[in-house]
């Protein structure tokens, strides 16, 4: 049963003590509600990241998922928008610190990973957007060229639900700007915060690895990689320096 419930921006938000995964819970919650919903948990026992990776649970960190209707042709743009809004939320709390986005939407603070995002389809155009943010502590990342960091380690002290409120209000505002003005402004802001923009990178996809220059983000949110064979548009993958 929810510990609490309130309306935040577009979403009716529910907070629970424990769940296996907020991404799993949102599927039940969305079926019971026609309006947009969000759910957070103090503890997650079976959290997961992209490509089936296990998400390590640390009490005091933020784990939440919210529902959003996304047309198929908009999905890659919304992926960028979610990451941008998250990065802007961190920057709002840490205006003098270095905040970057690692394509497609991982947010880094002072060179360490602060968050993770997982999109999962609920049904049709309805998606669950799961976000984990290291508020109180940072997990140990194995087999990665970077480490995780928490807001607390960077002397930013706030409760997980405070961050959630800031983020949902930020995202609702950015979503409205996107709906009204299109993707160009979002893309410009995203590139201003992009990690390794105009630098040599390696992108690992499900099929192979590609190395080249991170040349641009196109008008659909795809990464443009300049290789010796020419330009390639990449929809999804893991970016490495």
C-alpha cells in the first residue's frame, strides 16, 4: 500500500516502502489509472538497468518510475529530453559543479555517474520511464571505465522525494516547451551538456562496436558518428571514451 500520495505537475505520485521494481509497479498502477502516474519506493529489491543489468539498491537513494504517452516517432527525442531534464535538475542543485550527459541519457556529476534511466513499454504508446538517482550513496560499478558518485558525496544534501519533486516539475516544463517549440531547442541544450561531444568515442551496440568522432545529434535524437566510412546514425548503444 502507498505510504503517501500527492499530485506533482502532471502526475499523481505514490510512494511505497518496498517493491521489487518501480518499473514493474507502474504497469499495475497505469492499468488502474487513466491519468499519468508516478511511483517511488524507499527500497527496491529487484531493480534493473539497461541491457538487464542489476541496479544496486542503497537506502536513501531515489528509485521511481512515471508513465508517459509517447508516439513511436518521438521516442528517441523523449529519451534525450528525459536525460536533459535530469541533468538540469542536478545542475540546479549544484550550479558550480560539472554536470554532463553521456549519450543517450546517463547523467554525470564531477566525472561520476549519478543516475540511470530505463524506458519500458507498458502498452501501445504508454511507456514507463524508470529513474534511479544516487542521493545518499554510490554503488560500486564493475567493468566500467568510470565510477558512480552521489549527491551527498558532492555536499548536496536533500531528501530523495525533494529531488523527485524538482525533477517532475522540471520535466513537465521541458516537455511543454518541446511540445510547443519542437526539438531544436532541446537538442541545443542537450549538446551544451554532452560528454565527449566532438571527440573520438567508441559506441557499443547490441551487434558490434564502432569508433569515430561524436559529430552531432540529429533532429530525431540519434547520435551521428563520423567514421572512416562516413557518417552513421546510431539509435541506441553504450558510449565509451
